[in-house]
């Protein structure tokens, strides 16, 4: 599009220059010069405004075309570079950035809506200028049906060519407006897609925090690191990597926003340059107008000299010449005023039409000079034919450029389709990851519930074992009391029975055996405490590795303990010995 606009702009400038050369050769009168100057100034103003508007239209297009591939590259990059804490952004900053983006987009849309209005206004001014020129030409043709008709017809043909070029420019502007509307819709879709992605990222972060808390709680309950715990940690690391990739994509979006701000600053600089160029053009136009006014003043001075020379010959027409001088003075004053009021185009066109009608009536005598210039006009006809050939070549170039523009549009449509496919593929991937994460969280919750139930069962078993140990300690206390009683009985029997020393010695041996049994019982109690510690460790390892086998293994170990500890029999043997001693 930029190349097309530049070529069209250069074509129009060439046509304007050739038009100036033809006017210098063909039109020597003041009226024709003034008309051409006004006509050229309006055409230059309009053509200087049209490319400015088209450059402004192109700038957002180029920005958006640069943004689309950068967004595609940011979505394809999945290499983690920072931690999860750096990837988590607050919601308030995101809302502020979204509001700023919306404001920027609204300001750009307002500018873009104003540009087609300016183009329509310029086209209306062109049509008004063309109508005024046609009216002036029609009035001139009725009054001067001489050899200058051919030149006027040539000017009409050139004006028609300029109209065709303007029509082409209007069609280009309309196509650019359609493309801008299409790209605005795409930008809105991209904004909605980005907002959805940000919401999904926030939800995933919240779910990850909850899962981490649950995993920390389960880690406190189960301090030993079995195989399943390691597997869960690996999955958690994978999820953290995915969160890092999403954080990286968010950072890339922020970088793109900074690039947008830089490009906007570049656009502002370009607009400043355009304003400087417009000021220079206005200054050049003012200089051209001042030169035209100076030429008109010189011609008027020559006319006054001729009038002074004719005073001696035409004394009878003295009154008529005085009226003419007054009219000339009025014309000079009007020209001096026009130099200051040329900024208002509508007023200038009306005044020039009235002045042209008055000057055509006064300058009929100068038509003889135009007959001498017919020879020059014949030479200019040849140059016009060459120009027509050049115009045909330019038209062919325009057709080739139109074909290139069609190819460019096809390539752009293919690029947009590929981009939409990539977006759809990315959405499906996100949906799969989310469903997989939810399924894993549900499995973890089920496993945690099963482990909690198993822990309750094991606690009940431990309470039973503690009660069994309490019973054993109570029996040991009873045995200690019985030992004391036996010792008292032995002391009393020593006083009474001095003869039965052999029996007392046997009784002492039996007491020593009972002490040994008590020591064995104490050692068995210590072994039981050590076995309880081992059982707790085994239970913790079984909670994660083997779910349903824990109950059966616990029952079998409990039976083994019952077989290992035949404590009541030993206590009965001690009591039997005591009874036997009592009978003796």
C-alpha cells in the first residue's frame, strides 16, 4: 500500500508540473494566470492532505502487522527463566494496563474516524473547484469563440484526467477504511482472548497454591519420602514449569505494550515532520501567490502607460477612460486584499468568479495576442500527445500495481488463517492441561482420605497395645509385692525354724529364680517398646506404598506379638512356688 500511494503521489506531481508548463505557453492573460494559480494551489493542497491521511492510515496497519508475528512467537516460546513468585502479577496492575490499552485504542479509533471525514471534505472541495472552473470556462467560451477554444478543450481534458486520478485515490481510501475496520475487529478478538488467558492463569495459580498447602500438610503427616511422594514432587515441578511459561508469555505481552508505546512516539514524530512539511508548502504557495500578484501589478502598470499615451488621441473618450482607471484602481485594491484572504477558499472562489466576468468584458482587445500564440499551441499539441503516451504507460503501471495489491491481500488472508489455527491449537492444549491437573488433584484427595482412615485404625491398635502394656506392668507390680511378702515370711521363719536350713536354702533358690523371671519380664517389656517403634515406622511406610495390605499385615504382626509374649504363664509359675513355700 505504501508503494502504491508513493507512486500515485509522484504521478500527480508530474501531471501538475506538466500542467504548469502548458499553462505558461498557452495562457498569457491575467485571468487565465489567476485561474491556473488558484487551481494548482487547491490541487496541491488536496494532494498534500491525501497522502498524509493515507500515511496515518498505514501506520496502525504496520503496527498491527508487526504485533501479530510477535504474538505468535511469544506463544511458541515455552522456556522457563524465572521462579513462580516473579510470574504472579497482581490483578490491580492488569486492570490498570487493560484500561490504558482501551483508552489508547479509543483515541486511535477516533483519529481514524476523523481521517475519512477529512478525505470526504477534500473531495467536496475538489468538486466545488471543478464546478467553478466549468462555469468560468462556459462563460469564457460564450464570449470568446476564437482560436483559444482548442486550448480550453485541452485544459478540460486534463481536468478530467485529474478527476479520474482523484477518483482512484478515493477508491484506495475506501479500501483502506475497510481494512482498518477488519483489523479493529481482530484487535478486539485478541483483547478478549488475552483477558481469558489471564483469568485462566489466575485460576491455575490459586489451584496450585491450594495443592501446595495440601501437599505440605500431607508431608507433615508423612515425613518419610517414598516412591509415590517423589512422583508427586516431580509432577508439582512440571506444573511450576508450566506456570513459569505462562509468566514468560505475560512478560512478552508487557514488552509488546512497551513497543507499542515506542511506535506511537515514532508516529507522533512523523506527524510533527508532516506538519513542518505542510508549513513549508504553505509558505511556498504564498510566495507563488505573491509572485503572481506582482506580475498582475506589472501588467496593470503597462496598461496605465498605454492609457496615458492614448489620452492625446482620445480626448472625446476621456470620461470613459476615467471610469476604466477607477475600475483598474479597484482591481488593484482587490488584489492586495486577496493576498491576505486566500486562506478562506470558498470566499476566494466566489470573488475570483466575479472578477473573471468583469475582466473578460474589459480585455476583449487583448484577444489578438492569442492569435500570435496559435503557432506555439501547435507545438504544445505535440508535447500533449507525448504526455498522453506517458499517461497510458502510467495507467499500465497502475494496473500492475493493482495486481500486486491483490496478491498482497491473498497473502495477508493466508497469514490470518494460520494465526487463527495457532490460537485454536493453543486453546486446546490449555484445556487438556487443565483437565489433567483437575484429575490429578482429585486422585490426591482420594489418597489423602484413605491415608487418614488408615491412620485412625492404627491409632486404635496402638491404644490397645498400650492397654496390654498397662496390664503387664500391673502384673509385675503384683509380683514385686508377693516377693516382699515372701521375704517377710522368710525372716519370720528364720526366727522360728533354725533346724530346716536346707528347706530355707531351697526357698531362697526359688526366690532367686523368681527374680530372674522378673528381669526377663522387664527385658521383654523393653523389646515390646522397641517393636512398637518399628511398627510405627512400618505403618508410615505402608500408608503410602500399599493401601489395602496394611490391615492384613497389622493383624498378622499382632498375632506374632501374642505368640512371642507368653507372660501370664510365668506369673502363674511364681504364684505356685509361693503357695508351695506356704504349705511347707
